[in-house]
C-alpha cells in the first residue's frame, strides 16, 4: 500500500514546514520508501499525505507498518581500514553485505582498542542501542565481537553503562541500560576482542540509539508535567515537582506509556499523589489497564481500590506489548475529587526475559549432503527450558533439544528454534547458506560431487568427471550455490576428455549467469571455436550467492552436442 506521494514536514515552533517528499510512480512494487533532506532542528515530524494521493488501488487511505527516521550524528572513530568510511555508520542504510559501500571497519590491531563515538545534537535520555554487524564473505559469518562496552559521556569523561558479549555470527546486537542523559555515546571494543574469526578489527554497518520510554496523557492540570510519571522518584508530597495531575473533567483520563520495544510485564504499581488540602492519597476508584494489539487497545485488567492508599499493585498478565494505557473512566477519580487523575509514579517491572539461541557444528561452511549438528544454547533465568521446536526451512522439523539435520539440496535456509518454558516461548532465527552443486540431469554412473572437489582430471571418467544426460531438445546447466554472498569476476571450466573420440568435450557455447535475487541474468557468454582443455571467462565483478553455467540446446561439444561434460569449475575474484 505505497502512497503516491507523502510530504515530510518538520515543526518550526509555530507551523509545519515541508522538508522532503516521498514520491513513487510504481507503488505496488515498493515495500518501503526512503528520503533524505537537509538537517533540521525540530521537536516533531509529520508525514502528510494529501487527498487522493494514497496507494493507486486505494487512494483514499494511508496504510503503513512503521516509520523510521534518522538523526545524523557526527561520528568519530579510532582508525579506519583503507577503503572504508565512517560516514556509513549513521546514514540510515543497514546493509551488512555491502562491503566498503555500506560497512565500516577499523584498522587491524591486537594491542589497541577500537571505538566508535556518536555525538548527539543535544543532551538526550537514552536507554538502548542496536549495532548491526558487517558480514565477512570470506569467513562466511557476521563480525560480531567478543566484547563491547557502551559508554556515556559525563562532565568528567566516559562512563561504562553496559558491557555485552555478543554471540558469534549474529547480524545485530541490541543492548539496554539504565536511562542516561548524555550528549555522546562511545562503543568501545577492548584490544583483541573483535570477532573470534578476526579479533584485530571492529567491523559494522550501522549503529542505532534509542530513547527512554515516552509518556502520553489526555490532558494535564496547569503547572504539572508528565515527566515525574516515570522518572524513578516516588514522592507523593512534592506537588508539581514530583507528581502529575490531569486537568479536571467529567470525561475519562488516561496515561499511555510507550515501552520502546515489545515486552512482557510482571508486577505493576501505581503510586498515588498526596492532596495536602484534603489530607489523603488521591487513589482512583477504578483504572482499566489496556494494551495495544496493533489496531486497538484491549482491556486486560481492571483495578478497583477500596479507599485511599499510597500505592496500588497488581500482577500484569504477561501479554507481549509495546504500548500500555491506564485509563480512568469518567468520574472514577479519587472519592473526594473524582474529576481528576493524580499520581506520582508508575512502576513497570518486565518479566525475566529468556533468550533462544543455538550453535552449529560445523560453525560455517555448510554443504548439501553433509550432516549439521544443532546445539540448543537457550537460557531462562528461572530454570531449564521444557520444549524445543526446530524448523529447518526445507520442510523438515524436529522437537529434539539437540537435533542433527542434513540438507539434501544446496540453497539458503532459515532455521527457526522456538524454545518454551511453561506458557512462555521465544524464537531465534538464523539463515544458513548451504553450498553445493545442482544440475539439470546426470548421465548414468556420474556424480555432481566431482564438479567442485578441487580435482582436475579430464581423463578419469566417472571418478573425476561429470556428464549430463543426453538430450537434443533441452539445455544443460550446472548451478553452483556458493554458500553465501560472494564477489566474483571470472570462472574457468575444465572440460572432460573423451577417450573414444580422442578429444576434449568443449561446449560450443556456455552462458555464465548470476542469481540477482529473483532470477538468473547472463553476465558473460563464451563460444569456443575448437576443443580445448579449459575455458576461462571474465566479466564485471558481481555480488551473488549463485552462479549457473548454462549450455543452450544443441550447443554441447561439436562431436557430441547432446551432452555437457566437464571435470571441474573454478570461480572467484581476480587478484
């Protein structure tokens, strides 16, 4: 449901000014839209769609799932590997596979720490950060470090607010910490604590930082502010300094809390304000607790205090939610002042989180036909997990804690582990690139295993060469799954030798094709004019996870044009 045009508008203190446009002429193909504009200092952004500029097929609505926006923070680093740039660290483009175009790497050092420093546009309250790690094509894994310290700037220097030990080969790491008010954050990797496969560097694509939960209310009594509701200070007697009161109204009153991320909550406590004039706590007679389900608020709890009390606690049923609302029905405020809602603090205690995770044996370099061992490493703070469900992404599943699985075909498979304890479940996803060879057909007695085994022996027959089945009406091809995205610019085909005909089985035409994410595209065509032992094809570098060597119908060896017959295929990036 891509809109035809959306204006990005910034609030200048008195009105909204348009600072950018999102315009598309083929909206049905756009999953997301991105716009950049000159930096603006603002407290509000508005995404404004004018009449009849919604999706082509439904232009009277605006329909979206998420709005992301990026503050361009100046970035400083300790050092940069040649060819890389720190400009990508906070540019809003998360592409872990893009090499120098979209990732940053420090220079190599085992004796010095590496760090990235973000300077914010002003002091902000922060409580989370997400680091998106770069993908190393050569080692076939994400470059998550062994240890990272998150540090916040104070008047006297940097102070560590969180230390994390990311798991090996994860695409991103999110860290949460106690809210801090700061103008600079530094992400410091101790010396020698880079990725286990490359500990001398720090290598990432993007860093996002998050703000502490936001509070929204329906109305506020003059002189009061919403800040005390979640500032950690419980002082019922502090008036406007430490309590919040709604405006007086016979309508309902509500406090809405954006938790910043989806979570499950346990104990919840509302601390009521003290009314010095009436000399009693301003305990509401009724409050309905609601969660946002994505389209509307649901009632999940109702509390009915029996009289004035300093605080009211209840256990929140652990629905996962990001947005929570405490709504007081009309005239259900304190008994002697039922037109207001008046509190000093709302405490929210998340349930102990647990995390699903697993490792594989081997850790990388997966191949079709070779068994992979999956080891569950999930943890729960309250004890052992009780159930596991594995989806291997190829139509197979397991309920064992530590299963073994073999992929019969090469390809890219998303493995999902769902771990459970009681009524709680959590998932962990990981994509495995399984290398291997697939072909259109195989002549009886031959095997595809020899095509990429490193053995070049044109005269070995079925032991060292592969041949397609015979066909005068169909093309033949060899498809190579690379086991991950790689950059290639050449390929060499080593042809088999036919003892009966006394010559090499050099095809008359072969097209080299790369997989672009949805289909194969020809990047080079070679047409040998005579029999030769090998044929090398060069082409412009491409990033791909699959190559196909495609022989059109009837374009096999001139003396045997119904088959494709070779001993080995080499490919890679020229030195």
